[in-house]
């Protein structure tokens, strides 16, 4: 018994203390990409090969989900007992020049321990139709008030906690260029956004200021190897937004929900889309390492760097692959594959080499094995030079850097139109 305890303690220590080298070299040279074997999406851990949808759904898919949960993002708690109340705080029927009905909804989370936490959702519904509409759900980085110049948009509650003195980032409209609300609304889409810090502050020292203390068994600072990181918590939050829109908002068509995110929130959108099959379309923009990019290419940001800079994003067990990507029993193309046969879109930017555009593209190709089981299409390596591909796994690359542009939105909307046969 004592030996077992000692061994578990050692394993926990090894899993949590390895890696995280903030000085690990970063490679941007294609000729220095290591030769590696892409883990085969359809080969199970016991060596057997998946030939049918049934085998995929009942054996290989759960096996992969378990690997991503236990070794990368951490496990999402099942029964949490957390209750959510929704309070309509404000409505404006004539927002964005009359294009939209704007609603602001307070989410009040209550844990079984009685602790509560609040978050604020901003929702735009198109005024050009009375029908039920599809919705694009995406977190913002610095508060709802940054996504538009509409002066009645209330600042997100996490602003006071997260804003550093003198920072311009939280100013009204500061991120407006990243939110093509008008384009989406004109095309008949609703858009819902929330500040990701509202769910869980993106700072290791502030994790207890989000929803985490409401979860049964939460133990601040004491993490088990497979305990979820903030990407997992934010993904959980995406599902809570989906709950609200699907069940409480009559204008939303709950069968046409899109989850999207940029960068760390692109990683989050993928993990949310994998776990919550209500998301019919999953969009990852410039998500890079720990998102759409293949880890085993070790190009641009790598596991040592990401776990050093953001130790709270992943589960502690992920550190074991820092400067050791070759040992990973899975890779990110399998994360995309887990979304099959639903629609997934990967967007890259040419100058965003930190996110490894080529690794993002190859991931989209290799995910195809699972899509083929459903006779659904994906890009092929031969199409690498093409800039925009609309298979069930979609992809585009555009000039410029790490950002979300009007063009990106146009591509996302085109892709959603295809997914929803509009
Ligand atoms: C970077 C990080 C990336 C990406 C990005 C972002 O600093 O290295 O993985 O997520 O932040 O979220 O903007």
C-alpha cells in the first residue's frame, strides 16, 4: 500500500514537473521538421483497424476522447450539480443601425456548495427575418463592450478583475474589427459572444475568481495529472451558452449552432466542438499549437513553450510531452477527426508562423480518414497550395498575421451556408 502511494506520488510529480521550458528552441525551418509518423486515426490502441462507423463511434472515438482528456486538456467533470439562471438585463430592438435586436443576458451559476458566479452574454438577432436562425457563438478576449461601438453594450464583469492600469485593450469598440456582426446579420445569422475571462480568468493566480470553485472537489493549487485546464473550462462554458440559446431563446435554431474561436479560443472551440455534438459547425481561427496544428512537426510554438507560458491551459500530464512530441500517442488531426461527420473549419494566416499554418493544413487533411467513414470530404495534401477549400473539413489561408479579419468572417459564413445548405 505504502509503495503504491509512493509510486503514485512519484508519477504525479513526474507528470507535473517535466517540461515547461520557456527557453526551448523554436523551429521555423521546414528542412528541420523532424521525420515523424502521423498516428493513424483509424488504428485502435490494440492494433485493430476501424472499418465501420460503428467501430469508430463505439471504440476508437471514445478511446481518442479519453487520450485527449487524460493527456492534453484534462477531463471535463460530469455531474457538477451547477445550476444556471439567466436574467435578461437589457434589450434593444434597433441595434447596429436597425439590423439587429440586441439582448444582454446575465448568467448566474450556483454550485452545490452555494457559491455563485456571474457572466454576461451579448446576443445579436437579425431583424431581417422572423424565422428561427442559426447562431455563431464565440468568446471575446476583452469584454463584450470591445466588440462593438454600440454604447449600450454593458462592460463584461471580468473587466474590473482583468484590466491592467492604463491598458487600452478593454476600451469600447477596441476589438470591433474582429467582429463582423453586420455581415453575419445580413446573411441571417445570430451572433452570441461572452468574455472568456467571465467563465474563468486566464491567469494562473486568478483561477479561483471564475466558475471553478463551484465545481465539487475543487482544490485550489492542487492539480491531479488529468485535471482539466482552462481550455477545458472555457469549452464547458461554450456548452452552457449553447444550453441557453437552444432552450431559452426562441429565435435560435438549436440544430444550427456554430462554435468559433480565435487563437487560444480556437483551441477551445475545437475541444468544445469535440465534446458537445450540438455544435454542427466548429471554426478554429489561427489556433496553432494545442489547436489545429500538428504537434509532432514541432514547427513554431511547441509544447515546451506553450506549457511554460500557459501552465494553466492544459492538464499537468501534457507537460510530459514537452521537448518530447515524438512520444505523443496521438496528434491534433485526431482532434479534428473527433468532430466527424460534423463540419469543421481551420483558418490560417501566412505570417502567423508561430501557429504553423502548414501543420494546421496537414491536420485538416489527415482528419479525413474519419470523414471518409461517413462519405464526407476533406482536403488532400495535393491541394496544399489552394487558399480556400470547402469540404466537410474546410480550410483557408490568407495573407497577413495572427488576427480575425472581415475576410475570415466571409469565409466562415460561406462555410456555414454550405453546412446548413442555405
Ligand atoms: C499566444 C500563444 C498561442 C495563442 C495566442 C493567443 O501567446 O502562444 O498559443 O493561443 O497566444 O491566444 O492569442
